[in-house]
C-alpha cells in the first residue's frame, strides 16, 4: 500500500529478505551483506545485488549492515538538508566520515587482522574469481592463469597473505556459502551441496563439521530453536 503511494522503503542487513519477499525490490538493485549473499542469491536469483555498503535506487534504499544504517541516514540527511547539516550530525555522533554509495564492503580473510581489500593484487583477484565460481569450482591452476601468475607463485602469495593455501581458502568460501543456505534457506543438504560445487553431501558435511564444530543438520536445528524460543535478531555467519 505504501509503495503504491510512492513512499521510500528500504531494508538494513537481513531486512532485504522481507523487502524482496514482498516484491518491493523488483526492478531495483540492492545492497546485500556478504554473510547473506549466497542465501539471498539462491532465493532471489533474478534480483540485482551489489556489495556496496549502501545503495539508493530510486525509491528503494538498502544498507548492507547495522553500522551502514548510520551512513545511509547521513546520506538521506544530506539529500534533504545539505552537507553542512550532515557534517554537524556526523560530528555530534562522533561518526568519522560518511561512506557513500560507491564504497564497497570490507570482507574478512582468514588472517584476523586483514580484509580482502588489503590483499596483494593477484591474491585479491583470485579471491574475487573464487567467489564468482562457487557452484562450478575452478582448479587453482586455472585461476592462476586468469590472474597471470604461475600456480606456484599464487600458492606462495596466498599463503603469505592469508595463512592458507588457495585450495583451502576456496574450500572455506564454499563451506561458508553452504552455511548461509543451511541457516537461511529450507534447501536439502543435497541441494546445498550442489549449490556450492559438490556432487553429493558427504564431503560437504565432513568439511562443515571441521569448520564449525557441528553438522549442518545440528546447525539448522539450533538456529530454528533460536527462532522459536527467542525474539532476537538472527546471528550472522
């Protein structure tokens, strides 16, 4: 009803899910937090997404995470009241700067102190390629060719930058994507395994237990219990 009357509507973090389920993102691009990306794209394959921190697309606005909501509010203040008032508001809350629409999310690597934007160029390029090929995984040698380095050089650079080999890093990306589907979809384990590049669920379940300390089934059971017994926001992955 509100949308039909031209009211601006938006969602923050996991709020993009009800927004999309209501059909309010049709024809719009939305910002999706990296921890929800696989689950969101599985449920809404036809919707355009971005890893920008915030995005305003006509009368729809989305912010990737909780802190990004403040950037979004500052952006809306600037649109209506100008830069001077926006700066005053930001300083009042001791918010150091406003991240604009072109700023991309920072995504953690396996090294506690580093994020993807801090990686050496060939490693960052390889990580981006890995992320784009979750369902149909590539060989590390293929990825090395794509970033114009030797396989050995990529292995060395990757180990130095992330404390992991490219193959282990890639596997963890796929397992992380699987966990999003376990927690935020009703897909079967076979469907989830196929979605992250495994022919069957057996290896995925083994890697999942190793990564998270419990089986996918137990993880889903735990989160469903959390939903039923507690009126709290769902934890991110």
